[in-house]
C-alpha cells in the first residue's frame, strides 16, 4: 500500500514553504483542528491554487478552473446540497465513458466513490479545484437550481409596477438584481434611467451586458438603494457615494454605490466586491511561466518601490496582493492602506482609508513608518504627498508596493515625475513597474479552430494559419468568452535602466534599450496568448486598439 501523501512535504519539495512555515501551521492546527492544507491557505502561507495544483500533479488528476464550468443541472438534481458541502465535492458533468465529473479540493476518499455511486449509479471521474471555488459553486448552482432568479426578478418587477399605493418594498427586487449579478459573474450593476423606463446592465468580464428594461414606475428603486447605502435620499441634485454589506449565497459582499443626476433621473452604479481571503498566485492570474520568476524576484527585493499600473478595473490590486502573498510574510511586518480592503491577507496588518475621519493614503504613510514595517502596501499613489512619503520610505530601507494610473510601464516614469518625484531619487528607488490589462478568454465549451485571414496575420505580425474563437453557447451566454486573463509588460529597473533614467533619455530610446534586453510589451504578450488559443484577435483589438500597439 502506497504511503499517504503529506501535503507539507509536497509543498516544501516544490519550494512553496519551508520548515518554519510548517512549524507555524502545526501550532495553529493544534488550536483550530483543521487540516494542514486548510491552515496553510487560510493563513496565506500558500495560495489555494498552488496547493491544489501541486496535489493534482502528484495524483495525476486534472486541475479545473471552476469559474468557467457550466454544470449539468439534471445531474445536479440527483444530489443533496448539504451532503455535497459535507463531502466538499461538486459533481457537474459526465465523461464520454459515462462517469460523473466531480470537482474536489483534497485527496479523494474511498467513501466519496460510494457517495457518487449511490446517487447516480455511475463511477466518479475526479478533477481538482480550489476549495473556496468548490464551496461557492455548490452554494451558487444548488440555489439557482431551485430558484430561477430571472423569473423571480420579473415577478417582483410586476408586483412593484402594479403597486400604485407604494406599500411594497423594493428590497426583494434589489436582492434578485444582485443575485443575478452573482450568477452572471458581474462586477458592476448599472441602473440607467431612460425616457421610457430604466435599463439594467451588468459589467461581465469587462464588457457591458444589458439584462433587463424596467418600467418607469420603478424609479423609486434608486431611492431604496440609496437608503440601503446610507446616502441622503432627499438630495437628488448632486452626485453621492455610499455602501452597504450584503450576504449573497453565503458570501459577504461590499456593495459600493455611486449616483449621478441625469435628465431622466438618478443613474446608479453598484460595484460588488467579494470580501474573500487572498489566495492567488502569478500563474493562476495569467502570467506566462517564464515571467513568474522575474516577478518573484522583484517582489522579493528588500527595499525600493514596485508599481502596478493600468486603468481602473485592470486587476492591479489583485496582482499586488498576489505578489504580497508570494513573500515570506511570516518573517516580515507588512502594513497596508487600501480603499477598500478587497482581499484579506491574514499575516498582514491591513487598514482602510476613512477620508471622513481624515485617514487617507498620505496620512497612513506618516503613521506606518513608526510601526517598524518591512513592507508597505499603498492602495494608490494619487498625489504628491503620498508619492513623496513613499519615496522616503523606499530610501530608508522599506519595500513599498503601490498602484498608479499610467497606460504603460515606461509611461509610469513621467507620471511619477509629474507627482514631484526627484529623478535622481526615483532612479535609485524604483525597482520595477508592471503594467497590465484584462482580456476575455475563449469559452472552452464552444471553442473552435478556424483559418486566420490576412488582416489577422498582419495585426499579429506573425505567420499563423490556425486561430481559435468561441462560437457562443449557454455556458458563456452566447458571447464566446468566459473569464479573463492578463496581458502585461514588466519593466525591471536594473543598473543600465537607472543610468538611462538619470540621463533623462527619451522614452522611445529607453524602450528600444529595454527591448534589446528582452522586454516584452503588452502587445507581444497578447500575440502569444492569441497563438496559444487563450483569447482572440478581436478581443485584443477591443482592449489595445486596432492599430498595432
């Protein structure tokens, strides 16, 4: 009989953790009674992706990204939600050989075989996924199996539209709108008043999708949302911001609300921020394997400034947190100031901006330096005072991580100078800039190959015959895409780049120099991902433009 797999030993062999991490996890385990793998991921010592992928490789089981899975609801009806939660298994499909495809997050137990066999009469075919995704899939899809949220939402719309006395609360409708957003993986909900009603649109994978059109009698929906978000319902002339916390399918969401006034009424945008534990790794986010070691190296520098740049919603904060959790946080004092705290990093001391109380990024930085930090994470470098304090921290032996709004990695340099940073001090302190965008990935359920045309080959700049696209299916709402991946560029500031910065050479000359040293811009990475069949030319053109980058 083969010896049981020891998770700690596996992760140590792969270099994800050391003996001191295992000792710490065992101390926690004695108190919490959890499995060692659960302790390692909950405390942020290992990402869920790294844990599951390592075990999957050891067992010879495929890893599956559950976010892109569309379950077979007829199969799901044969199972009980609570039993699946107890077993930590999500059965979602069948193989061509008639086996049940079941996602698990741990070493399969023989009892699980019997559980699936009794429910279906079929043997299991296991795939592996992160435990948090297995659990959220169970909650989500079992709920939607019994609750057709689209129909429930339409029924509630009819009830409120017919309620001329205005006695029916719109709160249930707001909840259905949010639940449908969760089902469609939306990040934002837009309520847009028009002349004949209210358009409801979701931002899914970075693209606006119209989902419903509500009758004008539902204009009081805006007031109900403002009330929940703690906004002034009497003020209908000026823009406002608010927030509330909602529990949706056993997950807590921070709902950030913003309103502006239009000729047809108040335009409302609700951003859904899931309050989840940070569990990311560079490969899971979409960084190419050859770039993962470069990122790990610059994040592991003892001092200096490392910046993530890109537009709003490009995943900068997620990458920053992935880099933070890649560090040996057990031996470092990490302080963060964020707006808001999107991901919980258990071994970091995280604080949140409170501008009403006078606690902003620059104010936090002044206090942080008195707390003996090794690493400081600033949610955004937005003004001269914050930039100046960050520069001071970097020159006094601290690693400073932050985000900045700039279109390219090299374009971050003049942006920093515009914030009043001294060129000499900046060249000494800056250790790297990562600029990124998010592009949609081709739906695996309807992915097909096709012959590239002349325009596509010209745009890609490579001689390629076969490309891929999604034809559209129920799983991807007939868009051809599910989920997103990164396209990016990484500028490593070495001695030669520092000297060039000090000489204040033209940015085009600087780019030519770093390209000779192996620098790839976003377009280069995008071309690789198109050739790999991850995304499409059309999607790259939507994000980067139709003129070659």
